[in-house]
C-alpha cells in the first residue's frame, strides 16, 4: 500500500472518507500528504474508478490515464454494496467505525473529513465520529442554483439539515455559491472555511505548453485551417450541459459573421445527446463542426491549446472544473450564469463572457464579443491565466489548515 514518510509526532491525524478515487482530487491529496503536521489517511468506498468502468454521463468505457492512488496513504473499505456508481446507497461499506476507533480504546483520528453528505456511507461515518467524539468537516460543491424541487422536498431538506448541523463541526466551501448554500442551510454562524475547488494548475500549464509542439499535427488530424479561430466544448454530452444551445448560437454567429474568419466548433466528449447533436449539425448544414468523442484527461491540453474560446453553456452545473483546466491554457471562457465557478473565476468582459443559461441569442452575442478580434480573445485568455493562478492548491492548503484549526485547535492555521 502506498505510504508517505510520517513525522515522529504528527500533530493532526486526519481521516478522509470519500466514495472512490477521483481524478480531480488525487493531486490535492498528494499535496496535503506533504504537510509535515497533517497525517492523512483516505478511506475509499469503491475502487471502480481505478478500473475501466462505464461512465453513464459519457456513455463509454472509461479508464483514467492519470495516477489516482500515488503519493498518499489510503485504504479501500470492505464492501457491502457497490454498483460502480455513486448514489445514496452505493457504495456501502463496513468497518468505518472500527477504523476510527483506535486499538488503545481511544479515537484513532483527530478529525474526519467527509465528501458529500447524502449517502449511507457519509451518514455512517458522521454518526461513528460523533459517537467517538471526533470532529467532522463536510465538503460538497452544491449551490442554491440547483434543479427545481417541490416545496415538500425543500421542506424535507431543511429538516435534514437541521439534524446535520449536530453531526458536523464545520464545512469546507468550494467557492462563492457554495458558501451561500452552506450559510442558507447551516446558518450564518456555522464555521465555514474556503478551500477553493481547484485543479493541479502546474500540471495543466506544463501539459498545455508541451501541446504546442504538436499543434499542427492535431490541426491536420481534425482538418482545421490554422488561420481560423476555434470554439471548444469539452464535457459530457448530457441534456443539462446544453451543448445544443452552443450549436444554435454557433449557427447564429456564422450568419452574422461578416468579414470575420469563420470559426470552427470542436466538440470533445460523448454521451446520451451525441446522436441528436450530430443530427442537429447535419440539419443546419454546419460543415465546420468536429466531433472528437471522449478524450482522457491527459489528452485534453492538446485541445485547450487549439482553442480561441472555450464554452460551457450548462444548466445546474455545480462547479465545472473543466473551466479551471482550460484557463491554465490562457484561453478565454464563456459560461452560463448557472455554472458554479462563474462568480469566482469568470467576470463578464474580463476573462471571457457570462450569459443567462438557455439564452441562445445571448450566447451568440458572447461568441461575437470574444471573437471580435484575435487580440480580444487573447487578452481575455491572458487574464484567465492570471486569475486561475490565484485559485490553486496552495490556497486549498491554507483553507484546509484554517478548517482543521477551527475544529481541533491542534494545528496553526
């Protein structure tokens, strides 16, 4: 089992309970494990993500090509139920209480951090920690801009959170909208620490720099003229992602193009909507759209390098970490106002543009603004790179240390 060198007197023993190894989290866990006064152990409910599995969103088999388990201590918990999906009742594991309970009759950890709150496993972990007197930190990326729910469901949710307050000692916020969510449900005085929802900026910046050497090869592969701009979409092809709105806005933009170079639309990803999108493109006679299918994480910087502007037109997007990734390429970004990262990363007219979700006309106008001149897109992209450099793992470490200090008083913030 992978391990790290542990100081002789670790100050804080931190247990992290999460459903499965997540490609976005692995580099952050490696960074946390480097802190000399944090002794981290990660407990996973399932190992499906380290094997090839069918991703329902992409609709294809996925096997991640980045290391998910290197550089930190971890354990896969004994399985009672595992459907290779994350739901309220999957995975379900046994042994959480015994891991938290030390052999000497005392708690084995000073703090339990749980990812999410609405599953059997997370409730099991929080209840076990409560019984042992171990403080609990919660993290999720939820926001109040979520899908519409009935008044009955909303009332039930408020009752649920009234109970949840008694199981948690603090929450970790991913960003502005997430902070608003926690304050709404947990109260103004509940401890909240900002641990920005970040990606491995250094990795993506290196990969994007290396991708430049192969730019001409990818342009040739996709039959792209180097002198023309590229609009990039890279995400799952699901209804809530609203890629069809981008296709319609792209058509409008072309119709208004005037003397501007005609941009390409490159669509990276797969999923339930792909066939409908291909039909939509065919019906509109759009000959400059390229469907590239699912591409693994290490391949994405090649596409970021091509892009003049990246677009994520989603509804109900909790965060949108792909935006973090593409900003590391110095790429301008257009997002809807329902993409969770928008208030923290994209200001309208600065790093890109923001438009009302579902408004095709506004999205077409945003494309026209960003692509008005090559210099406009390049300047927005440079500001995007400058912004994302401040939203990084070092900010995560500062926020996590603050959260641990509030909950345990055993570590300097």
